[in-house]
């Protein structure tokens, strides 16, 4: 039995197609797919299993009209956690999102409706984000007496800059549509975010797995290093990836003209 088949899931759904593309669906639509502790446990299990089972790409989506409304505030209020308890909740979220960002499997988030608070933190751990016209991004923690705890200060600030993130938290500002793409919260705006995400996932799945692993893990690691260490790490990764036998086959196809050429499509 594969690691994926062994998973027992209640708050998420996981499907795998013949191309090796997994679809992970947050499945609490009556709660706008808010993230309770059990859902985070399932995300950790899922994103531990996917790279180990050879999944070539992954789509992350939410069931119903919303992607994710963030932290399950009802659960949080009922739990009446101590500071230490909530610190460990946050560390658990970081574990889940780090497994996504650094796991080496391309993750394409298909976003609709609310992508707010912890939902934005979750989406920002994906490698590519696709939105439809209904999607909106927000960080409402400031208005609720809260502070981000799932990596917004790392990933969201990296996407849009410190000043924009501070503005979102202080004022409740929302981004959507073309503006969300322009500031860097999303990569694509499409009529059907899931269909576009699957199109992108198919393209990613055509790449060599080792190359995808490097793109979807090494870049994030390198960004955390000094310039000198980053140059060394990049050279090391390139040495391994660029000499893999499967890459030589693709280079030979380029040399003899049988491989694909990179050129813009005709509009």
C-alpha cells in the first residue's frame, strides 16, 4: 500500500490521476474551509506523502465557493489556549506549510472566494496561485485583535512587500482581480481557476522530477542564505541536476532538432 492510499482523511480530499497529478481539496465548505487543528494534521500527512510517492504535481483547492477563510476562530475561541499552546499551534502550521514550499512537488493553488488570514498563508506556501473573478485576498487579523502566525510575515511579505502587508493588516484592505496579480498575490487570473491550475500542473508534470524538486525547494532555501552561501548552493544543485542522464537525453533532442523550441505563441 502506498503512503497516499494509507492516509485517513476527514477534512481534506485527495485524488491522484494517471498523469501523477494530485488534487488536494479542503473539504469543510460549511466553515468556508477554515483551518482547524485536525485539518492542519491532515495537510502535514498529505504533503509528507506526496513527494515520497512520486507525485509529479499538485493542485490545492477548496470545496464550495471559498478557498479558505483562515484559522477556525470558533475552535480557537472555544479552546481558550494559553500563549504556549497557541505557539505550538502556529509551529504546527509552519510544519505543514514548510512541507509544501520545500517538499519539491510543484503545488498550484486554484483560488476562489475568500483567501484570507490563514487561508492566504496557506495559498502563499504554494508555488503558483491562480484566481478567478470571485477570489479576494485579505489579512483581517488586525481588526480581530490577532496577529498572523502561519508565515504571512515570511511568505506574504515576500510576495507583496512589507508596506503592502502592513497596510492589509492595519486597514483590512482587500485585493482581487488584476490588482491581486499586479501586486504579486496571484500569478494568473482565469475564468476557471481549477481548469487553469490543472493546465499548469500538466505542464509542470512534463518536467523531470529532479528538476522540479530543485525548482520547488532549492530556490526557497537559497533565498534564506547569504549571497556567498547562495552562490555555492546554487552551483552544487546545478551540478547535480544539469548532469542527470535524463537531462542529457533532452539536450540531445534539442541538438538534433527533435525537441521542443521555446518561442512565443501567435496571438
